C-alpha cells in the first residue's frame, strides 16, 4: 500500500475515534477518584488518587501522592521517538495523544478508571514492531527514593532497593561515575519515604513480556570533574515487541495500569489481583502438601524405594494427610519421557496406580523442552531442536552424562510430541505435574534463531502451555519450575520461586529462597501458590542445625503456599513427625500478611489470622548471621493495642501475659512463633500453623 494512502486512512480513523471533537488547550488536568477498599488486605492500607497532566508538546506527568513522573514520552528501542507532528484531544474515558513519526503513527490513550489510571498504546504504519516499545519513557522521578524490582521468574532477584547515589571520584585516570539501570518485570513499584507507592503493570500477559526500568544520569561539574552535578533518576515502562511482523501494519499494546497506595505491599497486591482476574489465575486449587523424591535421591530414585516409602506412610497412625506423592527426575533420559529407565516398570501406569490407590495425587516430573544428547528423541528428530541461523543446534546446558538441548516450540511436530507425552501421563492416572525448564521455551523472536513464525516468545510459550493444560485436564495440578512468571498466569497452580534448596544454610540458596518468598508474598495465592522448595527435617544429607531446620520449616508453611518434604519418613523421629504435622496447610489457600514489608525492620515478620478461635499467630525470623533484638507494637501486628500472648511450639505454649508489645532477641537463623489471643485461650495441643485442629479434621473424614 502506498505510504501516503496509509497515512491518510490511519489519520482519519484516529480522528473519528475522538480526536475530531476538537483540539484542546493544554496542559489539561485529570484524576481518578476511588474510596479505600472494603476488604483491607494490609493494616491501615488505602488506595489513593492517581493523577496525570498533559503538556502542549505531547509529554505528560503522572502523580501518585508525593511521587511524580515528569515529562514522560514514548520511546522505541531505548530512544525517544522523533516526532513530526503531535495531535491531542479527547478519547473514551480520557485523553489521546497522536505522534506522527517517520513512516507511521504512535498513539497513546490516557484513561481514568474507578481506582486507577492507564496508558494505552497503538503503533501503525510499520511493517515490523520495534524490538522494545515503551509507552511511558524517560519519566523523571521525584518524590521516590526506593523502588520495588520484580524478578523475571524463578530465582528473582526481587525486592525493595534504594536509589543508588554516585560516589566520590576515586581515580583521576578514568571517569568513575556510577551510572546504573535496573530492570523489573510484570510489576514495578516506586516508593516514597512516607510509604506512598506507585505500582505499574499490564493486566494482559498473553502476548508480550512487560518490563520497567529505573536508571540514573549522573553529572559532574567544576575543574577536573571535582564536584557532583545534578543526578537525575528516570523511569520507563513498556513491552518486548521483538521486531515481529505487524498484521495490516498495526499493533495495539496492552494497557499499562497505574495504582497509588499509601503502603507498598497493598499497592502491589491490588495490582496483582487485577492481573490475576484478567488472566483467570488458578488460585482456588487445594493447597499442596506433598512429598517429592528429588531432594533425597536426585536422579537415583527407583520404583523399589517409592514402594518402600508408600508402605511406611501406610503404617503411620494417624495417617499424614499428604495431597501428593511426586516422582522426580531420573526415571528416564530427559526427552524420552515415555521410555522408562533402569529401576522402573516398563509402563508408568503401575507407578501411578500405586500412588493414587492410596488417595494421593500421583505426581510426575517432565521438562517439556529439554532433550538430552543420549535420548532417542535427539537421535531420531534432529529437526525438532532449537537452532541458530546457521542451522546448528543450540547447547542449553550440560550434565554429567552429556549435553542438553531444547525443543523448538515453534514447530508443530514438537507441539504434537509434547501433547502426546502429557496426554499419555494423564490417561494412566497422573494428576500432578512438575514441569521444569520452561525458560527454555521462551526464546525471543529477535534472537538469531532459525525458526521464526512471526509470533512473540510469550505467544509461543503460551501456545505450548495451552496444549499441556488441555492434555492434563482442568482438574490436574501443575507446578512450574525454572520459569518466567508472567506467561504462566492462568495455566499453573503453583510456581517454584527460587532455585533448589541446598543441604546447608548458604547465602545463595537458603537466604535467597527466604528473600524471594518474602518479596513475592504479595502475589502468593493471587497468581498461584508460591513454592519455596521442600523443607528438611532429616538428620542425614543435611548440615542444617536444628534451629535452622525449624526456622525454614516454619517460614515455608507460615507463608501459606505449597509445603513439601523429601525426607524418608521411615527415619523420622516422633518430634520431627510432630513438626511435619504442625506444618500442614489449610485446604483453602491462606496467605500470611507482612506488616513491615518495605519498612526498616531487620527480622522477617509475618502474621496469620485465625478467625475460628479469635486469635493470630506471629512468626519472627532472623535470617541474618548476627544476633538481632527488635520490639514490635501489638497494634502494628494485629491492630489491637493489647492481647494475650503465648510462645508457641508444636504441642506446647507458654503464656507471656497481656502486653502491648513483643520484644525478642534471636540468634543467627533463629525464629520465634507466637500465638496471640483475644480471649486468653492458649492454643489447643492439636492446633497447627494454618489454624486447623488436627483432631477435628480427623473427625470429619
């Protein structure tokens, strides 16, 4: 189509959508009003009034309490768009800005809603999308001094961080400025000193990876760059459009929604709830309380040991109400999922039957994109492998047996094979699936790959997830491991939030898992059940101290996500078995609150409400390497000025009276659990960490 004809048609279309109502004088002020939510999910939290201002040059400002983003404008591939002309006017529920650029148009719709504002974007007149497009680019930040960074997927790094400041120049031989940039995915927060929080993200997650970035521009002045100049901090938010071909030379991007709250946890969680609603998140499945083979036997697990473990569970009285028994990796060569290895029956239907006949979910491990070089799949189907532009298979990883490759999710034969694997496992009785290495199925279309079908990497991965979910049925439980987060919402029931737990307390394993669990709690039981990996209560293959074991176990269960173990129940003593029973989750998802999330508190503090017995529990964990003493007002923990406080252990409690605050000194990696009652009633001996009474649960079965 001739360019001039396209430009005229597109411009008339945009005008008819509202711009033709009349060109307005700018700046123009608009705001979204909303009352505080009725169901407050965080103490003293309330939503505020996001605001925006448009300027004559097509830039705009966004306000969230004391936070302001100034002079925002679209950017393409990291650079501001070069604008020939700018047009501004009305659009449904807000205002519209149209930027005429070389070869087409960029259109933004700034809208107001009942409790938020949004930025919609469309690109027209281009044969291919940019690699990255930011509807909100180069926003100058004032009022905020922290930001919340959400990691891309399993392993983070997520958390609240200070804006870094440039340090004094240390060397005269080379400019030593500290320019920095940090990326955040799916959801991002800007946080003011008073707690005001701007949270931003897209409701729609079906097509593109959403990324926001916080970055600085340090300046110097004076002779020899001897003095600090003005250091500015900027914000941008947009999408990986991956240079995909545009149908009809047009693309509409998901709207970016902006929330404002007076505390970071609530602001992030309110946005998360909206995202979960848009993507029909599977958040109502029964909380997973499972046993997995992997952390005990790794890949040497056998059918014989599975039978021994099932027989041990048969003999424990009263029974342990596990929901799932999970066969981990090692039953086959990766890629040959339907061809069992040594130590396993020829068909897995025998394995599934032994598990589900005992009324457990039968679980199986599958990494749908992983292919080992020793597998039949690798030998028989080399065309299925992910390849570079020179037709060379891409080595993704290596184990002790050889190299690992990835299947190309763009190929129909690969999709048919993945469907066959999961459909077969479902037919023979497996209803629980740990699917691993989904990051191998998210290959950006802009990368130098041979197979390109004009779809974004998210669209390719979700097409495979759609096949898997249909093959295993709506009632099956899926846990995803080593995966990007946003494309999985609506498909999976649980997600591993970090790497495998180690066999001793280390910064890069245990401490990192606890940090990710703490920092992603705002979407636990909102997108899915968070799974922080299994707890260790065993005395073998473990260098944890008893205090460390208890701290990790209490923390994992207290958060309210999936709770798992890999220990041999045959060797588990009475006290360890009692602790494991104490960790049993409630049937329905129930998350802990984090009253000091984003505040300057050293210990990790979490709270759960037990409405049935008019009480709360409070867990305080010192995950540092030092002794920590802190004090907390009861009003900050439970909303009451005073209540009856008990130190709580499985089957034991000790009353501390009716104080107004809790003061505690914890050694390194130590924790303390408290039961707080309105009625002076101490916890019953059978009450567990989720608030369930074990004896009552047994009576109802």
